[in-house]
C-alpha cells in the first residue's frame, strides 16, 4: 500500500476531508490543505484524484511518501 499527500488550495473542514476518504488532514499556514491518503494501487490513486476533482478542489501537488512504521504494521 502506498501513501500519498495531496495538496489542495484552501482550508477544508474535517467533514469534507472525511467524505473524500482522507486518512489525515493537515491545515497549512499558507491557507492550503494537505490530505493524506493510502492507496492500494494506481487505480485507487486515480479514484482519489477524481474525487478531489469532482469536489471542485484546486489541485496543487501530489506526492508519494514512505509509510511510517505504524502504518505498515497496521496494513499487515
């Protein structure tokens, strides 16, 4: 399972992030939001990106990040 950080313009509410299937939400000081997702494969990643697009959010960046030790243990 891969972990992705998706940066979007504007601060999102916890409720909206949860509706997108976000694992974690970080509100950044510059006014953007960082959504953290886990995706099992590329198809799941594209599904996440489609939900972000359909929500009308302005995509700034997508970055694959290493999973933490706790996340990899939970996935097993």
